[in-house]
C-alpha cells in the first residue's frame, strides 16, 4: 500500500516510521489512522524487522487527533461515529501489541492522541523542550481510546490530575510519571535512540517478543495466578533453539548469532 501521510524507511532490520502531516503538526484523521493500522498489521508478519522507531515530520511529534475531523463527526450518525472510533481504538490496540519493540522519538509536542502514541511505545526518548498533555477536556472531548495504555503507563493518580485538568506538562514530568524513559537535548535525540536500538539488536528477537507478551499477561494479576504462565514461559524459552544459542554463546565466550552491527 502506498502511504500519503506516513513515510517508512528500512535501515537493515530497523524500520523508521514517520507521521507525515507536518502542516497540521501530524494530527491524525481517519486516513492517517487507516494507514498506521495497515502498517502495524503488516509488520506483525514481517520477521525481518527487529525494532521500529516512530517519529514525526516537521516541528512537532504529534498534535493528536485532527480536530477538524473530530468536529466533522457531529454530522455523522451514532453508528458511524462508533465505527470510526472503534477503528481508532483498534489502531492503538494493534500498536500496543506490536511484536517488535516500538521506540518513540518525541520532539516539540505530543498532545492528546500524540501522548497516547507515546503510551503504546515500549521505549520513549523525548527532547527536553517537548510539551505533553492530555488536553482533550480543554476541547470538550475525552482521552478515551488511549486511556487503557496511558493508565498502564502513568497510573490512576497522575491520570486523575492530567486527564481532568487537560494541563500541559514538560518532558521532565513525563519522565517522572513513566510516559517517557529518557530526556535529552534535541541535538542528542538521534544518538539516544540509536543506543536503545543497539541494545535491542544485541538481544534475541523472539525472547524480546516473548518478554513483551509476558509483561502484558503478568501485569496486574496476583502472583499466585501467574505461576503457570511464568513457569511455562521460561521452560519453553530455555529449551528453544534461540535460548540454547544464547546460553551456549555465553559459555563459549562468543557473540550469539542474532548480534548484528547497525
Ligand atoms: N488538529 C488539526 N489541526 C491542528 C491540530 C490538531 N490537533 N494541531 C495543530 N493544528 C493545525 C493548526 O490549526 C494550524 O493550522 P493553520 O496553519 O491552518 O492555522 C497548524 O496546525 C499549525 O498549528 P500551530 O498551533 O500554529 O503550530 P505550533 O507549532 O505553534 O504549535 C502545537 C503546535 C501542537 C503545540 C499546537 O498546534 C497545539 O497545541 N495543537 C492542539 C493540540 C491538542 O490539543 N491536541 C489534542 C487533540 S485531542
């Protein structure tokens, strides 16, 4: 599929995905949403990709939902509104479950759904001048489809403060509440992202995917309910070809086969 509002670039096993509507600060409407969903569903079957870096073209990362599109939805029936919103909910769900690590490279601003995109990233690096916010209530709407992923990242207390006020906050605060992992001057964004990519490429791809799934399965459950899942997961892993290769490589003092220089 040819994309109009996304650009993609493959660098070895790393996919670079860029939101590309800079005139409206990469706000996403139904078309960008559709393209992103198509991309995310395609990547799940592409075993060549070991990491994805998501960024935004132009001045800022993402200004969230396209407010002109939101306003237009008033003319649609309730069923059409639900169908459209369900597609957006499905987009965030699919991105959240991407089997490869998704790294957010955030500059300028991540507001509304843009901050929601940060929440579905596994690792987020932000420019120290970037501004964040769940600004929806300022616009009379609600951070609805992003809420499961944001709550998982920042918790109920910060969400009550930030969802209910719609206030904007800086990158340091975003890091404090767990939405962002590293904050650097904008000139160092690329280098910091590259460091994370290097770490990922020196780790086993299937073990990474299984770890991501494990986090989702274990989080929020009482420990006694996780005994089966956690035992089965490590039992399968250590006997797998990849697990055996990693353990042998360590004992033989050599690099495992999945190490590639990038
Ligand atoms: N939806 C639609 N258009 C948007 C948009 C959005 N979410 N955010 C920005 N734009 C448009 C502006 O209307 C403007 O259009 P114009 O050139 O036709 O006037 C253009 O993008 C540039 O916006 P501007 O505000 O001048 O850019 P900036 O670089 O000074 O500021 C932001 C960037 C992101 C800080 C600012 O645009 C902003 O706060 N946007 C609203 C974000 C928001 O609250 N999103 C929540 C959505 S749920």
